[in-house]
């Protein structure tokens, strides 16, 4: 493919790594970050611009990282005839408004877990007291982006959920105007996702397993993500009974991009939890390691409504986030003292390294941004064990002051895969 011109538009720098990889393939890249606190992210890796609106005519493809309502902007440009990867108001809503997303699943003939929306913590507390059980507490709207606020109840009487609701009432009442309580269903957590070209899904699909808790053994507070294990597959039972049913709706929307549905499955059925109607982070960086097709060429064809041939590696990919203080919490003073501008040192050249909140100055990689999320390190293997081993071997070649990461990403596959195969969910159909 002849070099193409890509304009990346981001709210807070999530898509830096993808922009960098598209640039490394020989394409021309311009990159805009709206959040000024994150403005340094990606510096030195790709060309940055101050106003993305000035470059839409220049670009062959415009790519949004699609958070906080960017689907409106993406749709406006797409309606003007531009080649755009990004959401629509509808696809933003099925992710941001949890109740709407659940009702859309129900409308498309997909079983959902019982839930109830609340705008009052007192009402939610009364509901749990009257209907004791295990619940998952999920903030909606903008507060849903603060992953540490998600709480998964463990107590049969719901007392732990009541405690958290009381805590949030004191500390977060103004910032969480709407939230959802969903009955907790036990089983294997698994997500299926695929790229969509405006008319149809592009195969293969991606099957992935997120690890959201901070500590090994699935302990500690919830984070946006500590790591993900995945593989590429033909359409399987989970996909066909969930996302596939949205194909005509997404075509009506002219949606272009990636969409993912996280589910709990057990011997009784499939229970969708939530949509991610955009690139997932760090999912897209891990996916790139499993793609043989150059990502820039794939995105160009996808954005232009073509039927791109997505060639992927067999086997597994495992990606681990390397983070620094104060992650997963927000504490500007701690970040400035412990982490800001820390040098990232490579003991020897290492493959499979993807950037998050990183800038490059005089050839050195430095920690920047505000979140403390620094790198995604990815390993590959024909077996999950090989992919895990390569990932952690690569991490050992990296030094960052105060760095930490989970040491068990991918290991739950060895138990979960037996269940998934026995239940028939991974069978290609």
C-alpha cells in the first residue's frame, strides 16, 4: 500500500500507541489530544497538532479513540463523506448508558441479567436490604470511566454492597448521579469482539479475557485493566448468540471500528455484561501483535468500507500493563514526586513493547501524563503457557523506578478453557 495520511483524535491520549505503529509502517500521521493534562503523551513518537479540525481535509483516514461522546463528531465527518473509524451517538449510548445497552440486548433477543437503575443511594440501599443477594455496582455515564468505582459484591446478604453504597453516598454523590445494580452471576468472564466496516463484521473475531483487579489472584481494587489474554477465532457460539445479532443495526448506523461485548458464561447460558463500542485499551495494542496484516493498511480498507483481509497469527497473545504510582488512584502530588519524567530503561532491545503514557525526549523514553499507566508488554505463543513466558521474559528487560505489574495474566485460562470447551462456547460455527 502507498503511504496514507492518518489523523488521530483523542480525548486523553489513549490511542498513542496505535498512532505510533501506523506511523512506523511508513504512513503519515498527525495526532491531537484534547485533555491538556495529557498533552505530552506521545510526544517524540508522532507529529502532534493543536487543532484537529484544521487537518480533516488533509487526512485520508480519521480515527477517533471514542470516549466521552466522540461518536457525534465521528458521525458528522462520516456523513460529509470522510473515511472515519469511530462511533455514532447510538454506539456511544450502548456503552455509556448501561440501562440502554441492556435494553438493546434484550430487544435483539439476548438474555440479560436482572438489573435496576438508581439515582439515589438511599433507594439503592433500601433495595438491597429488601432483596438481599450478590450485586455488581456499576456507575453510569462519565463516572463509568472511573473503573475503580466498579464494585463486585461477594456477600450473600449484600452487606458489602450496602457498605460501599454508604461510602459512595458520602464521597461520590455529586459525581455519580446515576448508577446500576446488577444481580451477580457466577461463571467464566469472557469477551468477544470484532471489527466492523460499516456494513458487516470482519473475521476472524477476537476472544479475550480481561484481568481488572490490581493484584495477582484477582485481589484488590478494580482498575481499568492490568492485562489481557486473547486469541483470534472464527465466529463461535458466544459471538453468534450475541454480537452477531447486532450486525444489521450496526450497518444501519454505518458504524466503523471495533466493538466488544463482555459476558459471563456458565452451564446455563450466556449473560452479557457491557459493550465496549470502540477500541479497547490495552486490547488494541495486544491485538496488533497478533495481526499479520499491517494495521495501517487494514484501517484504511476498514474506513473506506472495503472487505479487508485480516490475517492473524494462530495461538495466543498475552499483554501486561506496567504501571507506576499512584495507579490505579489519582494523586497528582504522588505522581509528580514518584513517577513524572522517570526514565524507562531497556537492559537490551525488547520486542512487543507498546506505549501508553510515555513521551520521547532526546531518544529517551520518559513517563508522562497523569495516570501512571506506562507500557503494555506483549508476548506470543502457540500455547498460552508460551505466550505468558515470553511476556514476562520481556518485562524483565525493562526498568522503571517504582514499576509494578500483575504476575499472573493469562493463568486462569488453564481452568477456564476446560469449562468453556465442555460447555461448547468456543466451538466455531
